[in-house]
C-alpha cells in the first residue's frame, strides 16, 4: 500500500452536496482489480474511478488518460457521471489535454471525447448498443413495479449504452416524482423513468424533464441521484423520436433531496451530455 492522490467530487451540480458524488483515485498504477473493487465497495458511493496512463493503443489514438470505473460489486465499461467527475478531478489535479478545451478519455467502451463548455464539461455520448421498443412483458412488469397503470407508460425503449437501461416515458414529471417502486418486482432490472415538466415549471427553472434511475444495488433496488449514462441514452431515444427538442435540460435527484442538472445538446449526429462539477474533498488515500 502507498499514499495516492484522491478527490471526492460532486457531479451535475455547481453547489456541493446537491449532485452525485464520486470517488476518484488519481494514480492507480499497480493496483489490482480486486483492490479497486474493495475500495469502491468501502466508499459506499454509487461509483469510484481509478486513473491510469493510456494503453499504447489508446495513446496512439489520442487518449489523455485511461479510467477504470467501478460500482459496488462490478466494473462498468462506461458511466456518465464518473466520466465527467474523473475529467474534472484530472483537470483540477493539473492534467493538461493534448488539445486545449478537449479531453480524450480511454475506458471500457473505447475513447470518449469531452469538451469544456464554459463552467461545464460535456461528454460525447457513446452509441447505443441496443435500442428499439421493449418487450410488452417487460413493460407490464415495469408498470407493476413502478405502481402505475400500463396506460401511463406512453413510450418505452431499450437504452443500453453499457448499462442495460430499460427506459419508460410517463405522462408527467409529477408522476415520476410520485413513484414508489417495488424492489421485488423490479429486481435485477435497471430502469430509467422520464416525464415532461409543465410549461410553468419549465419556465421557472429551465428544466424540460424530470428523470429518475433505479438499478440493482448492494441491498436491493437503489436509486441513482444523477445519471449521465441514462441521460445520454434517453437523448438518443427521445430526440430522434421527436419526443424531446435537440437541446434541453433535465432535473434529476429531486426525490432524493438533490438538485442535479443535466444539459443535453445534439449537434449533427453527435449528442453531448454535460454538467458542472465541484471538488468537495481533496487529499490522499492509502491503497
């Protein structure tokens, strides 16, 4: 074991403790996979990341750093808030991208480009691995598990971009906020739920949709405060289906007392997903 630089950052917020926290170990060279997983489990956070030099292939393709992303019990090929949070921490620690204003991250899905949009970082959403409508059996199960009528699910789709999200669109943001999901019915599923906000609510804070994300946790069904991968996949479903504009802001985490804000922009064929991040803790960790 040795002391390694560490940051704990809050992602998709400019105000500490209102977003989604992330543990970032900024020098993970020599760490075994088992040690990374053990540390992630110990943090009791939804994810922890471990920064490494790019592989030779990644470096040749332009990667600035490599990251391994873990959640309790498993390694993830990609996740959105860890991507933004790791990039924020890397820059805060003095990381210098090869191209000013652009950072190239190497991770399990390959290379992911990030850009700086003023105070925000945004990542280029990786392509969907699986899309199209869900099986009706799944939709009926999700409706039961969410405690809504089947008719309240007005649209649905696979949103698999690493995490296996099954997504449903409800009639309103109020329905989304009122959900009390049944862990027994939804066990083993990763569910993304989105609902449009009223014109008055949208005018008040600029957020077009309310989103919630449920996934299998250490002790049953868990809810993620703010979810980059889900919002990236939702955008790649909702915008082409003309269910959302090409640029919009999502509110997520309200039901958990958070105030996450996710900014989505589609430019040509590329979807960008961004938000602000803030460092809450900085120091060293013994690993």
